[in-house]
C-alpha cells in the first residue's frame, strides 16, 4: 500500500484508534455552549498554584492523566507523549512531561499543535515505532496575554478582530489498532492526514490572527483534496482550529478562489467554544481551543455516529512578539488529520 | 540595509480583501465615550487644583505637583483594585491619555510580573511603557531647554 | 467663575482624549505609542508657545492629559534654561515633574506588592 500521496498527504496502512480524550478548561469556557462536555471546569484559573504558568502545566498533566484513566492506564504504560503549548520554550509541555515521565517529544505548532501531535502520533504508530501515544496541547488566557500582549490590568480596548485565548488543556490517547482494553471511544480511527506548509500572505496585525491563518488553512485543504483526490463532500464536517468568525469568512473566500466549495461543511472550534454573547470579539484561539473542542465535543459526537468522516484541521499563527516588533508578518500553518468512524 | 521585499500580487489582493471585509470598531461611540470619561477625569483633576489653590493656598508649581500626585495615586489604586482596566475597556483613550492612564501603564506590568520577583519582575517591568514615555518626554524637554539657551544666549 | 473652570476642563480634556481615540481607532496605534506621542507633542507645543494658552483656559483639562505632562517638562526645561543656562536645561524638566514621577514609582510599587492581577471575563 502506498502510504504517501503527493508531497504532503499520508494515509495509514493500519489506522490507529483514538481510544480516549481528556479535557479541562477555565470558567469562561465552562460558561460557553460546550460547557457541559468538558471533564473539568476550573472556577479558579490559578488552580491553587502560585502562577498561571504553573496552573497551565498542571492542566496539561491532568488532561493526559484523565485520558489515560479512561483506559485504566498509568503513564508508564504509554510509549510516547507528544505535545506542546504557546509559551516560550514550550515550558508547559516540558514541565508536565517531567511529572508524567513518559518519553516525550515536544512540539511547537502554535495553535495547530493538537493536529500536529495527532498526525505525528498516528504516523509513529502506523510505522511500528510506538503502540500507545498520548497527544496533548494547552493554552491559558493569562499566560498568553502576558507573553504576547499586554498586562491584564492595563486599561484598553480590544479590536473587533481580536480573539480570546482559550484556557484549556486537551489530550487524546492514540492506540495501535489491535488494542482491546478499556476505552472511551471504540470507533474513531485516524486514517490519514496532510502536513501543512507555512503560508504567509503578509498580515501583520497581531489582533487579526484569523486572517493570518486562513491562507494556511485554505492551502492545506487544497493540498489534501488534490493529493487524496477527494472532494469536500467526502467529509461530513471540516473543522478548523481557531480561525474565528472573521478568519472563517476569509477562509471561505480563499477556498472559493481556489475553486473549492465548502458546501456548509466548515465549522471552526473558535466559533463553537464561545457564544457570541460572551464578549470575545471574533471567538476563541490558542492551542487549547481545538484540543478541548475535539476531545470533549467532536469525538463524542463522532462516537455517537453524528458524523462518520471528519477532517480535523488545526490552524496555527506562528507569531512572535520579537519578529512582530521587527516588522515581520505572521506566518500561518495548518495540519489536517482525517478521522473516520468505523 | 536589506530592501523591503515586494509584495506578490496574491499578497496584495488578500491584504486588500482583509482590509475591506474586516469588522471595524465603531469610531463615533468610542469617541463619545472617550470624551465623557476623559472630560470627567480632567474635572477630578480640576477639583484637586481648586483644592490646592483655594484651601491649601499653594503656589502654581505646588498646585501642579499636587494634581499630578493625586491623579497618579487614583490611577494606581484603581489599577490595583482591578477597576481601571474595566474603565479602559469602556472608555478607550478616555482613560489612556490622562495621567491616570500613565499610572495604569506603570502599575499593571508591575503587578503582573511580581511572580518573577520584586527586582527583575516588578521593578524592571514597571517601566515597559512608562520608560519610553519618560525617555521621549524628558529627552524632548532637554532639547527644548538647550534650544532656549541658544536663543537666549 | 469656578463652574466655568470645570466646564472648560471637561471640554478640553475630553477633546484631547478624542484625538487619542481617533488615533487608536483609525491608525491602530497602540496605547504605548499614543502615550509617547502625546508627551512629545506636549513638549513641542509648549516650546512653540501654543500649549500655555490652553492651560490658562482649561486648567486641569490641559494639564491632566499626558500632553500636560509634556507641557510641565517643556516649561520646566525652558524656565530652567532661562534661569540657570545649560544646567537648567537639563534639570528643569525633571524638577518640574518630579512629584508625579516619584508618586508613580512609589504608588506603582506599593500597588504591585499589595494586589494581584485578576483574570478578565
């Protein structure tokens, strides 16, 4: 069987299964439309820790442990941990991996990390290099604000294109197809995916990340459809990570330019996680946005049979305050994973 | 220096599209709110001035210093209490431009970076925004002073 | 006429803030740049003799916005230069604004030590 189609797309010979997910979110996310789906909603986003950074790494660790617990597994039974977050030197993932002491490969794909980890984990399992892989991503509103924007107590207005970083951690447990132990999900398989290219159409506005990422999402989708020789209608739903309301609009526009009709199949995690009544401008963003929406909500819907084929395409704005101050634009990336119900 | 890269036609077209379709903030209501809040903050300042002039009988320099100190105190305390950012979210420039906003720009990073220590956290970060204000303000004042010397000399 | 003082303080102070708001809304300048711009413009307008009349009319309406901080710096430096020459050009601005700056440092530090920032809803 040919495992590689074209330059970017892969298909798995023995598709790995997503056996379980674990999620934990902050209170604002808990008040959103998906509130009841999350495993744990924190009322205090420092979670009893001295700093938000410490709280965020505890969330990462906790989300992984939740997913494992659903399969009655302990960290030593896991072959590999793949994950990342938004902070410099991905400290959240590094320090959580120290606690979990699972062999660890740290990833940075900004908000695309959940798809990146699922894609890599599936490839490693299909390649025979691992049997059980935990994939995780986190973000935290307060740690992201102070790293990328302004101090919380600084008075000022957000622009209408701004998005709110989701406080949340999501983890998925991937297992080799022969696995027969306890599991939360029995039917969800990762059958392939497309590795994104870094695409940059010169957006420099750090409070318009949806527009910065939309070209990458459209590029990855086009590559996927072209290389896999399939069409949008082969999927029940195409889920992007955190384009937000305006980014989704631009994504649809760019797809139209490429001759792709999204046929009302496009959904965006950034639009799902908050309701417009919550004052979040254009929606949610951050690694945690797609991670918690996938693991808490989308996978459950899929397991129930609400959809059988989903293209999960998390999008990342690879921005850096340093590059931004030097006048660079914001590169975007999007990775796609094909999830099928079997 | 490296020359700026030419934009490709695709980039130009996309940036144009984004510019056209981008949701915009409503400038008129924002300006009205900035006017009202900025005006009110200045009226508080005026009350302090009147108190300094009439009740404390201070000289003009004293009145100016008293006003600055009291307004900075108010801005700093409201920031500490977590109120100033809410005013700012409503009033925009109405609470950024007055000197209370200058105090807010000092206290907010100072609070936020307390966890990185009181020296390299609080004390160093205090001036992330206020620092440039002092650099340009004081720098310009010295230049103006020197020009005055030249013209007077 | 004290009530007229308040009226002008409100109108001029509010108007200066509207200029800032227009800059933020239309040019997307960040608040940090606005503050730097306003203080520098204040110094320059004072040097040109254009800000003094505004202070006489509006009192706190002109001194409380950050352009007023620039006014105090510029006026201090010019007065210093006239009285003490070059040395005064260096010391005048900071001397005139020492109260506000010292207050900002002290109250800033105290507030930071006492309070902890909160998450935004």
